C-alpha cells in the first residue's frame, strides 16, 4: 500500500513537470532587443513592465535603415494614453493608445514545440531550462514562437510573423523581478500639461516598427 | 591593515570576474540547429564532440529548399578522413578531410560584445549568465558572433557571416559534458572496407551548407 502511494506521488510529480502555458511575472524590468526582417530595424531598449497597473515604459536606442534614433515612450493602458518623452528637451507628446493591455503570457491554446536546456545541464549555473511555444496572434494577424524559462515563465525570445511586417524577433535579457525605478512608470512633471493628440493613434508593435 | 587585505581580495575578485576568452569542454554532446540566410537550409542534428581524439559525429535531419533530408557524418581529423554513414542501408562513403581540427573555443583575440543574463537573475534556476564575443574567422573568411556560458564556456549560439554563404546561425542546446555513446565516434563495422574517394574533399561548414 505504501509503495502504491509512493508510486502515485512519483507519477503525479512526473506529470506535473509537463510544461503548461504560463503567465510571466507581473512586475518585470530589463533589456530587450528587436530586429525585423523587412524594416532594417535594430533596436536596443530598457523596459519596465507593470501588469498590475497596466503600465509599460520603453527607452530605445536603435538604428533604422542605418540611421540611429532614440525613442522613449510610456504606455498607460488604463488611461488609454501614451507619452512620447524627450527627457533632454523636457518635452512630451500625448497620444491615445487604441489597444487593450496584453499581459506577457503564453496563451492557453498555444502548442508546445519543445523543452530544451540552453547551455548544459551537467553542472549548476551552466544551463537554463526553457519551453518554446507557438500559436496564432490575436485576430489571426499572424503567428508567434515564444521561448520562456520553465521556472518563472520569464520571456527569452519571441518571434512574431505577420503579413504586414514579416518576421520580428524580440529578445529579453537581464530581466529582474520588480521595478527598480518605479518613478519612470509615471509621466514626468513636464508631461502633465501635454494635450492629447487624437489624430495619431498608436499600438505596441508600432513602437518598434513605424520609425522614425 | 586587515581592511586593506579584504579590500584587495574584493577588488581582485571583481577583476577576476571580467570575462576572458575560453575553451569549451573537450567532451561534449547534445543537439544543434543550423539555419542559413541564403541557402534556405534548416537543420536539426545530434552531435558528439571529442576534442581529445579530434573526432566529431553529426547526425542531421533537415530541410533544404523545402525538401527534407537526413545526413550522418563522422569526422576523424587525426586520420584526415570523414565517413558519410547510412545506417539504414549499412553503406558508407569515405572522403578526405582537408581542414585541421578546430577545438570549440573563443579565440584569444576576440572582442567582448557584452555579458548578459538570459532569463532572470532574480531567482535560482531562472537565468543563465552568458558572454558574447565577436572576431574574424580564420583566413579573414568572415566574422563570427559567439555566445557561450560564463560558467563552463558551453556554446549557446554562433552566428557566422561569410561572403560566400551570408549569415549562418548555429544554436547548441541540451548539451552534456561527456559522450553518452562513445561507440558512435568510431566507424561502424560496415564502414571498414570503404575506400577513400580522393576526388571529393570536405570541410566542416560544407556538412551543413552544400546540400543535398
């Protein structure tokens, strides 16, 4: 009888290890790079991500068609507004944000492509267990292939493929749980009198793609 | 005085953490994928790597211009020979191997592009510390960008850029230290009477690129 219980627990343990779609930590910050197939875009950015307050800050340094640019945006999904911030000139543009907030997560209907170890599992500190998932983008706009860590569901790489933009590869790294600079998720003082420009609407992808 | 010693040790510790070019473990096996920019090639392979005996086995399953292929090769650099093995038909082709063995390593004159954490450093098991290096390929044939783990120098991704082939991305994963199937680094019995075909010379890159 004891053996049966032990065996059942063991089997349950094995089954529990099968990867499941997961949600990324609600507070996350770090670095990211974005490269696109057809837009000659290469971007490096620092990001802050707050799924509780539905706020995202992206501070980019990139090149588009071999010209460098900087871009700094704060997206406040609850307000339906985004701020384009120029800290050097202390100027601000406020625009409507047309899309809903999408928390970073593997959708429940995604398909597992595989689980692999980056690096090596032979010694501690030499490997990272990751799961790769694929599925359809919302509104069947295209496909995604997302790799996240098995422990913690931290994003590693996401490849988006859409008719409109071709392949776009986003890699996140140097991620930490939490927000080291919470103040950067609020509009700076010099933004408070910015008026909403209703004629220009924005969504998240276009932060990276419609340059400059 | 004690504080001085502690401070010196602390500083030495910090300096010791600066990444240095490194050699990968001499016995390594795992999986790899190769994708090329201009050849429409996508390969998945199991590999065995023995830098002590200068032997490499690559068992590929790939697609080239949307046609699938399998390819199984054993490279014996000390003998200057390679075997193309068909285990299903128990046939073998033996060819001269023209190039020298290059152990997997970051060359001493490579430049550090950066050190980052894939995943997150906030919790154990969620992150992998890696270093990315760039430099020239031998004979100035092109450039490489190589990412290896900080601990253990295990290869993660290498991007080669050559005039001839464009970009080629090699990713290694599921790596383990050691050779789980040592017998696969010796020619199978049915290969022993294979005669060397001197007219066909091969090098390592062409294992992946000159398909089918």
